[in-house]
């Protein structure tokens, strides 16, 4: 079936402020990636989208030639290639995760269903099909999830299925971006700064599962545990309400528990709890974070 990330929708999705901030930090790693891995296609596509987001839309391939006056049939469009499949798979998974972080269960399920029902046909190499099947099974579970907690666990398992495939194929990014500055403890943080910290952790922990990467997983947990002990304050310096402060602090303990996990399956359970905590808080506050 067709993907929801076709132009011009794809440009809006790929070039969102949050996505562009992510690729800006990842830019240096592009030079170190094997040219055959899906991650290169994913990141390169995003880099292109971000660089052209404020300018004219890139030229699109011409539509299939219409039938001639003599009645000859138009040539059928070419089937999506492997790069396109992996780009769209990557962004459907990340968009479903981000919709969940925003507390939008319905949108999460819609995106997961797109992933679960996507037709990979004969494009995938034969030794990838087992992992693609697992990934789609987890996506289907997310699409059928009864609540945000179930959806969060399904998203985490989906990430692990990507990681297991990368391990099996011995492919994946070779380097993880440095986050030394971002993970340094600060004396105080506003709510916005604390949310930026949580957002960074969500990306690093996801990379820890889906690459998979010990370095990214560790940095993700450190990003949370190095947050100031005091609850965040509003931009006007006022204290946040007690329940919000409790949710924020609970992520610190989740990060400690996650750091002790050694297997991908154990880590997925902790990541699911992390996503569910974010989703519940954002849903309750009716405030999203994707397009900050």
C-alpha cells in the first residue's frame, strides 16, 4: 500500500523542527556510515529535507507518461526500492513513537497500522524478511493496543526487532554523536530545558535499542540521571505542581533501572515504561512536544 510520507507531506514530516534538530546533531556521523546500510538512507533523506525546508520544493519525478493518442498504455510506475522502503519504515516507527510521547494514542495507532500493513513485496532481501515480519507483528500490536502503556511496550519491542536485524546483518551506524555538553548536570532547569533533556534521552535510548548501541543506551540513561535533583520551574520561576514533579522524578529512577538491564528485551521493558510515563503526563496536560 502507499505510504503516508509522500510529497509534499513527507517534506513537512521530515523537515519538522524536532527532526532537523536531530539530524543536525547526527550530521557528523554520516561520513562514517557504510553506504549499504538503511541508516544512511534515512539520515541522508532527512538532511536533504532539512536543507530544503525553507526553500523551493525539490523537483519531483515526472508522472508516468499518459497513454498516447494511438491508445498505447502508460508505463507502470517503478516499484519502491530498498532505500525508499527503509526511509519510510524508519520514519513511520519514529513518528509513531513521537505521537505516543505526545500522548496521542489514536495517531500512534494509525501510524503503527501503516507500518503493519505496508507491502514490502519482493523488495526486501530474503534474509531480512524474518525480521521485517517481526517488526510488522509488533506494529500490529501497537495498532490494536488497548491503552498507552500497551502501545508503549509495543513501540519498544518494535525497536528491538530493528536492533536484532541490525545485529544479524552486522550493519548499523559506526559512531554515536557526542552528547557530553547535553548531559552535563546544571544547577537549575526550566520545564522547557527539562523536556529537552527528556527528548534527547528518548532519541538516545531508541538508538540503543534499534542500532543497537551500548554507548547510546548508557548516554540515554545518564542524560536522565544527571538532571538536577530539584524539580523544574516554569519560565516565570514558579514551582510546578506536585504530580508533574513526581512524574519528572520517576524518570530518574527508570533510568537507573534501565542502566542495569543487559538484554535488549529487558531494555525494551524499561523503554516502554519511559514512553508510557511521558505519554501519560503529556496527555493529562494536553501538551505535546513533537513540534517544539
